[in-house]
């Protein structure tokens, strides 16, 4: 009886190990379809207390910034040439900020107090 259960446990261990390995593996075409990331991206302060955030990168291209609330509704969309964004009209909470600069893009979590 113990032998039967031990074989069953080993079988489950092998199956779950294989499934975890399969989830970690990336498809061969995944790197080709991903957008490049923004070099030197910095978003500060985070969490935001002052009502303003600053976004800096290595390049000086215009940045398209979109901010979404946690349910996915776009609450702000702006194209900036400087590095400052006024977020004082947003309520305190957790947001997702998406920045696009040229062909590169990045997504980060933004917390507003």
C-alpha cells in the first residue's frame, strides 16, 4: 500500500516539474515580437506625494504617456516634450503607466498618495 502511494507521489512530482519547466520556457519567436524597452527610463517620485511626476530617459524624444486605473480605464493620455507631468487631478491609488518613446515602450506601476 505504501509502495503504491509512493509511486503516485513520484508520478505527480515528475508531472508538475515538467509543467513548471514548460511554463518557464519561452517560444522561439517571443523575442522577435517584443517591443524594445526605453533606455535609462526613470519615473520619480513613486509613490507620488506632490502631484507631479518626472519621467527621464537617455534620449530626448517626445514621450506618449498613458495612465490607467486598476480596472483598465484610461484616466490620462498626454504627449510630453519635457519631463514633468501633473497628476494632481488623479485620486490616491494604484495606477499603471505606459510610456512610448519612438519604437520603444515600457509599462510600470505608479502609486499616488
